[in-house]
C-alpha cells in the first residue's frame, strides 16, 4: 500500500468533488475513507444529498479530459454503457435567438444524466483497493488537537437508529460537502475567522423533466439543443439526449422568473423560448416524470485563501469553496481541476492548507470571472461592474453574433468556455478581428495607428460606447 504522505485521508462528501479528490489521495495515502450521508454504492438516481442531480449537468471539455486522465478509458466505458457522446461544437447552440455555426472542435461532450455520470466515476473509485466508502453517515464535526491548531479526524454517526458517534482518525481531512459545507461554522467554533464570501445574486430556477422521444430522427443526429439565457433573451433551456433512449430538458429562468412545474405551464415556458427547436422536439414526446424545480439564489465564493490562520491537515474544495451559476456548467470541471491541484501538492508531501487554498483560488479565478462577469451582464443583477467586465460583456455580445457565421470563432469560444484554453485565446488579434469585423477594426486602427496589432486597448473604448448587439454579418 502507498503511504508516502500519510496513513489515512478522510474525504467528507462522496459526490463529484469528493470522488475526484479520493482518486488522487489514493496515490498518496495507505487508506482513503469517503464519508457521506447518502447511500452511494450502486445508486444511479438523483439522491437527497445532491438534489441538483435531477437537472441537466453538462461536463465541460476540460472536465472530460481530466476524467480521462484520472481514469484511463473513462469515455470509452461511458460509451459502452450507452451514454451518448458528440463534438461539443456540433451541438445545436443558440445565443440571442440565433444559432451558432457548428464547428468541429475535437472536444468531447459526454451526455449523461448527472447521477449516472457520478456513478461511472464512483465505480472507478470503488475499484481502487485502498478507498473505503462509509455511507449513510452524518458528518457531525471535526476533531482537533487541544489547541485547535490541527485537525486529527472527524466525528460521524451512522443513520441507523441508536448508532453511537464514531471518531475516525485521519492524517488529512478534506471537506467536499458542497455548498452547504459547515466549515465556516466549524472555523468559528475552533476560534478561527470565517472566510469572506463573495456572492452574485442571479435568482435562478432550473425546472426539469425527462422524456422519451417518439422519433429521435427529429434531432438530425444532434445530441443537444441549447438556447442559452442571455441578457437580451433571459429565458433559456438545455435539452440533451442521454443514456437509455431518454432525454432531459432543463428550463432556466433568472431574476425571479421560473418555469412552472405543472405540465401545461412547463410547455408554455418552452414555447416562450427564443427559438422553437426545443418545443418541436418535446411537445409530442413521452414524459417520464413530473417537472421538478431547483432554486439557485446566488453564486458563492468563499475566500479561504485570504485567511491568516487555518487549521493544519484540513482542506476545502469543490462547491464547498465555490459554487458557480450552473448555466455555465463549471462546477464538476472545477472540482476536477482542483483534484489535479491536490495531486500537485501531494507530490510535495503533506499539503499546507493556505497554500492549497491559494492555488485552488487561481483555478477558480477564470471560471468565476466567466460566470460572475457574465451574470453582471444582466442589468438586474446587483454587483460592482468593473470596466474590464463591461468590456468583456460588450465583446461577448459581438462574439456571440460572430459565432453565428464563423466556425473558427465558435471553435475558439468552445475551448475557452470549456476551460481548455485561457480567455486570452478569445482576445487574440485573429479572433478580435473576426469578432469586430474589418470595418470596426479599420476604424479603430485609423483612429489609433500607434496601437497597431494591440487591439485590446482599442476594443475597450469602442465597445464601452457601443454595447448594442451588432447586426448579423
Ligand atoms: C441546478 C444545478 C445544475 C448544475 N449543472 C451543472 C453542470 O451543468 N455542470 C457542472 O459541472 N456542474 C453543474 N452544477 C454544479 C455541480 O452540481 C457541482 O459542482 C458538483 O456536484 C460538485 O459538487 P461537490 O461534489 O463539491 O458537492 P455536492 O455535489 O453538492 O455534494 C456534496 C456531498 O456531500 C454530502 N454531504 C453534505 N453534507 C453532509 C453531511 N453533513 N454529512 C454527510 N454527508 C454530507 C452530500 O450527500 C453530497 O454527496 C449544477 C448545480 C446546480 C445547482
């Protein structure tokens, strides 16, 4: 057994972030224990501890790549088990009521129901000989040294009646209990500061229903239809073909708007989307369940890395550290990126909590700026709008328009939104030129010849004064 960093690591929470953390911990500890309040093994349906699991979960391209790296053959196994896959750029995407020009990106979309995706990851983690699942156990709190400087284990209690509280010793404890994480309260009880929290209130509701299509040929071989919510067209939807001949539709309403859960109201909301495509596909499909809603009040980022003190041998990751507006599809992929960060830290020995939190803050930065920045493009969302953000949002409107006719722009966007490439890729001179068009670029360069190929600064001034959606090229 591997024992180079410590004997036992305990992961609190056995959802996506916890499973991926356990995967990398298994290479550094003799034993890894995953504790969760739900039954996990064999579960392929949405469960109580992950209520968002009933709703569409897109896995970003970078997430798929990391799953493949951590579990070689993951995608082939998913396909073999009946999960449909496709090229992310070839899905039917709409922004502002206009369809994007499809682009072959080579980026793979694994189109699984969220609980099924989790079960695929879980079964690979189950195969690791040194990972143990302690299911149906409530996590009650941390155990620490007398001076509270170091975490030495956790207190858990099985849900069977009359069960005693158990103490599990650990050399390292990881909080992956999701957005409802008790770490801020635990820190306070132990005499530490709570982390500062940033929130962006989007007041979003997902409403979801599963279907079986009467005839899948109506999809023209496409995997999904996504009219994405934008400030000019705030109602959105994600329709995806998933495993076992089923399909899923999640309708999204922002700033208090929400799709009703009665079948008629649900279909009326579908009809009110900016494009008819989702309605055409589902109006005569067989519903497999009743619509269910999930309210998501705000994105929430806990700034653990800014604390001066933190207990040793204790880390926080996944939604417990940052929960992103789900329409950007980032949570699972960020959890996967954080697992890689954890692996890098473990390669150097026992992780130092504050330096680990500082490193995952770097991982969180780009997706947070995409999601928080994107949300602040909705005039009704409260929050400070920096000039950079306003420029980025104005540029995004033009970018979305360019994607309706230029597959190269679509391809680049898919790589950036999929967290495969950094945002700089979208601001390259080539893409900037394609997005702004020759006339605007020519006007900018005439006005400011000294700036030459450095288009970025020019874009700022021009776009800040002109945030209207441009006409189709
Ligand atoms: C509506 C919606 C749609 C989303 N869509 C996407 C998407 O398209 N793509 C994407 O990547 N992400 C999406 N997300 C985010 C995604 O669900 C999470 O990022 C992902 O599940 C990883 O979260 P996590 O593992 O950190 O926490 P969670 O998934 O919330 O899991 C926490 C785990 O901890 C356990 N737990 C919590 N407290 C206790 C306790 N006291 N005792 C014992 N066990 C406990 C729970 O049972 C659960 O298993 C969406 C989120 C929402 C709300």
